[in-house]
């Protein structure tokens, strides 16, 4: 288990949305300067060689900010890059196997989309560090996603979860405050930062919204 | 490096072509009874949980036949399943990293599609055990494949290769003898077994064709 991590503003970095490898590095750097607290690399359209090359370039940047860097799905890429962990879905390798392969210090997140999956995840305490709950809203980013849980469903998941839970799916500046009413530990965003004209400013605004929602 | 392996009749098992998990198990068992000498699992449309479940069911079957079982691309699935190795492409994780993650006894194959990649692979002796050369013919099985090398291109690759080389791409019973004229170490087939009405009989016929071509 990871000693400490902060789910407040969780960047899911999709390099295709960003505009390629170099643009993704720029988005990550800017988002971290604006206050992103965790970075996940997710590039479903890419082959693993390209994941690895980007991961190796991102890791020193996230390290310099003291922010964990995790890989979506691919435990082998995480091992090859020396990333801090993985984020896995319900149909990826089982969490206990990811934990075995990555070791006790890795940060491991698991996606849940309903209360049944949240209850199953409760049995994974000691294996999984945090949950990603969603999609809150329908999103064109992830075409194989489950039915949106909406704010009420998210609130139920967050109340039931035994682990820190970050909300994901269609979260943008304009609905961030609404989502925070469900009391997640933080917000995970894709296009809100990857497609932002100014990702640093966008991250700063989101951090402020999250901070206000907690008071 | 794997102590010994036989590339003669290499089954690339695509469970979607077979008709699902259970059908893939039946195809693999029948192909092994018919003389398949190596099995690779490749399921690009599938999530890794399904790969792992199928791999775990296939492994005792391949073991009972004394035939290696490798995983396409996903080193993490190979590690999780305890498979004998991986087959990687030019855009997958680099071979030296796959070797580090899998250890010295794993069987590692690398795809090459031209003489430049074959020359690069010569520098990987001690890391890679064999090459997969192709596609020989255009094939609808693999939509992201390189330009077909045809029999002449395959012959050039086999002559230049420092490692045992199995031909792949569009190989069927009707062209197997032609492909063997390029002197590969064996033939890798997908639909010729996965879509065969009788995979055991189809494997027997292919083995006989390969044996005749060597005399």
C-alpha cells in the first residue's frame, strides 16, 4: 500500500486527446503546476512501446512535484517504467494479482460503477488503495464505460466505500461543484485538462472549486 | 532462453475467431492432438481478465502435450498465468524489457516484417528465441499488420535471420507448401485452425504438408 496520496485533482492523461506525446508532456507539466495531485497515463489506442516512452518522460516530472504516477491497466508497462502503480478496471487483471506483480509499496486503484462492485472492493482492503467511481456522467472519452451513476449513485458509492474514492466520468469545470456534493475524495478529469486551452489555469480553477466544496 | 522448442506448426489461438472461451479450448486441444507444436494466445478484442481465465485453462493442456504456451504482447498476463513466454511485436514492450520481467527461461518471440527489422533482431540474440516473419499474405485477421512480404520477401528474411523463424500471415492448407519453399522453421496459422471445421484433422494435414516440404 502506498504510504500517502492525495486524490483531490486526479489527471487521467490521454495523450491522443492532448495531441500526441509532446503535447501530453506539456499538459502534465502544466496540470501539475496548477495543482494536480495524481497522474494516470491512459492511452487505449497506443501500443505499449509508446506508453513506455511517454511514461519514462513523465516520471521525473511527477517525481519533481511529489505526485504519484500510475498506469492504466498495463501492469507490465508500470513495471517496465518504474511507475508508482496502476489503475485497473473490473475486466483487467485482478487486483490481487496486480498487487503480487507490483509489490507492497505500489499504489493500486480500482474502478467501480455500482454498489455491488463497491461491496466487492471492500474485500480488497490491503490490496487496493483507492476506488475510482463512475462514470458520473456519460462521456465520449471511454466508449466501453458502464451506465452513468449520476450524482446520487456516486454519493451512495462514496458512502458505502471503505476506501478513498475519486469521482470520474464527464467531470468539467461547470459541474465540478455539483460532483463534490457527493463527497468523493477528489475529482478525476480527462478532457477538462487534456483539452484545456490553458491546462495550468484549468487545474488551478478546479483545485479552487474542490477546496470551496470542502468548506 | 528456452531450452528447446519446435516452430513446425504454431497455433495462434484467437478465441474470437474460435467462437469464444470454450470453443478456443476445444480448438487448442484438437490442434495439439493433430500435431501443433506451439500455442500462442492472442485476443486483441478482449480485456485481460478474460485472457487470464483462458490462459489458466489452456496451460495444463499445453503442458500435457509438452508444448510451449506463450501470450501475445501482454507480459503481465504471461506472468499472472505462469505462461512459458510471450510473443511481441515491434511496437510492444522492447524485447530486453520483456526478458528482464520474464526471466532467463522464458520463450520470447519477436515479429519482423522486413530485412531492417531482421537485422535489428540479430542484435537481440540471447534475448529473443525466435522470429515471426510476415505477414506473408494479406490477412483480415490482423488489421494493423505491415505490408505483406510475399514468399520472396519471406525467403530473404529466413536467409538473413540468425534465429529460428516461423512464417505467419494468411497461411492456409492450400498455400502451406508454397510458403515452406522459403525455408521457414515452421508455419504459424490463425484461421486455418481456429476456423477449421475439424481442427485436429486440419493440424494433421498441415503437419504432413510441412514434413513433405522438408524432404
